[in-house]
C-alpha cells in the first residue's frame, strides 16, 4: 500500500525541514527521542519505535518503523519495516504530510497529540 499527500507553503525548504524535525511539535508530545530513534505512544491505541534512516537538511527525511502495535489489529507486524519518506521540493516548496505539520511550519504551532498526565511507557 502507498499513501502520498502534499501541500505548498511560503517558507524555505530549510524552515520546512526544521519544523518537520520537531516531531513533538506536530505529531505528538508523547514522542521520546534517543539518538537516531524515537518512540511514540498514544494511550493504549498505538505505540511504535522508529529509526531516522535519512536526514538531509532542507531536502528529505526517511523513517523506518522498527516496532509497532495497534490495539485494533491482530497483525503485530503491521507497519513494521515500513519506510516513511518526506520529500521537501525546493522549486515548488511542497512537503508531504498533513495539517499539523503545515500549521507548525506556517504559524509556528502544530496540533500534536497532547502529552498525557501519566509518564509514557517506553516501547519494548
């Protein structure tokens, strides 16, 4: 399966890259970084561990899903091994992803999932 989305902003490719690099600012405040990997969880619904496999400032970012769990699927391997690639196009200044990242880029504030009151359990 493949999914593609794009949008255009007036900011420079480097500004887009910098905003994208702030995963807690647009995806979730539950993201915990450790070197070139990060862990994410949303309640008991979703948790995953992702490795940043490519990071080219102002141009591109790629993630590889190492571990994943959805509470609504039986297949524990769903998303595992999936690569997410985010291309920043210099000429058109387009960038792949959704509304929260666009908001972070254009207004300085994304719409991430807010951090829960309880501390996050690391993905195992």
